[in-house]
């Protein structure tokens, strides 16, 4: 999901079933390396917000809109949302699609992209954007609460933070909501 320019750990991935892209900003879709990722994974389906093609032409990309349901490799994927959060009134908004991923007997996962206005039900694991020029911590806390407090939240969208700032936001959001913040920064696999 969201092979963006703030990381290079995904550059050599192969054997993917899908590439899901929430919106067209470069920190979510690296214009230099994402086409190569798709070419290196010819079996992968590619689903993006429906206006991503305005910024980057991707091979095999299929636009999705809110409410659309997909089946990918035995997973049920629901597209939610619509628009990116407001950064500033002078900056045009782009479309943003969050993805809810479910499989029978497994925890439900939600990646909202850069929007905090969709609150699907029964989410167990949230990819929580803990920092962005479009939100404040109070909005993140309210977002987690609107989701009926997922058991686990994985911090994302945090590359603009220092380690101390990241730790502070994770601790505060966890304390104020009761969600357990689980960092994946060390690259170790986790069981949920």
C-alpha cells in the first residue's frame, strides 16, 4: 500500500498480489519507482484513487471509488472515503481512498490514506497517520474514537517527525484513546 517517496524498503518487492494507492501525492506514490514496482510484479492488480492518473500514468491501474468492493487474493477489500483532508484553502484537494481489508477469522485492517473522515465499523488494526500538515493530534484522537477504538494502531505518515516527536504523539494518542500503538519501524513481523 502507498509505495511512496519517504521510504525505499519496498523498491525490490516481488510476488505481490496487489498495489493499492490511496492518492496521488508523492509520499504515497513515488513517481520515480512505483512504475518499476508494478512492472516487476506483472501478476499484481493495481487499484488507485480515481484521479491518480492526473499525476502519474501507471500500467494496469484501475481507479476505485468509495463504496467499491474488491476481492484480491482471498481478501475482501472495501474502498472508503472520497477526498484528501484539507491542507489549506489555497491548495486544491485531490481524491483519497481508504482501504478496509478483511479475511474470515482475521483482524480487519484499515488504511485511511490522508483523510480522517471515514469511520468504517469493526476495525481491529488501524494504519494511523499520526502527523500531517492537514491535521492536529486532537483530530487523530477523535478519529480513533470514531472507529470505536481499534485494538491496535500502527503509526504511519510520520517521516516528518523526530524520534521524540513520534514517541510523544504515539504515547498521547494511545493514552487518550486506549488503542495499543504498535510500531513497525524496526521491520520485524508482528502477530495480531
